[in-house]
């Protein structure tokens, strides 16, 4: 079994590919209860021309049947290079994912999507079942934020980019 750093490093490799493809640089890895990788993917909004093709969404889709409840199933972990957005928080709540680990967060303006949904009371029972590990590694956090800074700067979003610059 690997540690969080190993899986987040894989997610960041995917984020780099996503940036090269012109999408927001976010990558995702899903593992099973034994630490085996079930799926790896990235934000593919630009190449797929699909606004729902976020890294977490594409990784969950790629995991397919492995995530469906079954007697042999164990806890699943989702590793992402950036804190999940509102859509992806909802996806986690509807899935059998028991742990969410992100390298950097929040990566959107306005604060933490995770905290906003949790504070709303929506899915409060399910929220209590999910372990959240935020930014467990300073180096990987900085790497994730640097990618987002590059993405925003290249698009002329300098004010937004300044918010993620470490």
C-alpha cells in the first residue's frame, strides 16, 4: 500500500497533462480498500468539450462497476490535486467513497465548496461517514497551486491567479 503522497503525486501528473490539454489542471486517483488503484484520470473539459468532465467525475466514470456496492467491496479513497468543486462534492456524496484527500484547496473563488455543502446540512449523515484529509503535504500543495496559477495567468485571469499564488 502506498501513502497519500504517492497517490497525490499521480493525481498531479494527471493535472499536468490536463494543463497541457488546455483544461483546468486537476487530476484524480481512486483506490480500493487494499490501496490498489481503481482509476486514474484528469479534467478533460476542453478536449471533450464537456463541462462535466472534471477530474473526479471522469475518474469515477472510469472506475465504473468497481465502485458499485458489492459484498467484496471495501472502502474507496479519492485523491485529487485540488479540492472538489460543488458538483464533485455531490458526486462523492452519492458514491461509496469513504475518504477524500486533496493536495490543495480551495482552488475556486469564494472558499471551500466542501465546507459550504457540509454547513448547509445537505447530506449531513453522509458527510459524517467521509474522512477528509486536506493538504497532507506542503510540497504537493505548492505544486498544485503553481499549476493552477499557470492556468489562470495564461488566460489573463491575474486577479484570480493572485489568490492561488503561494
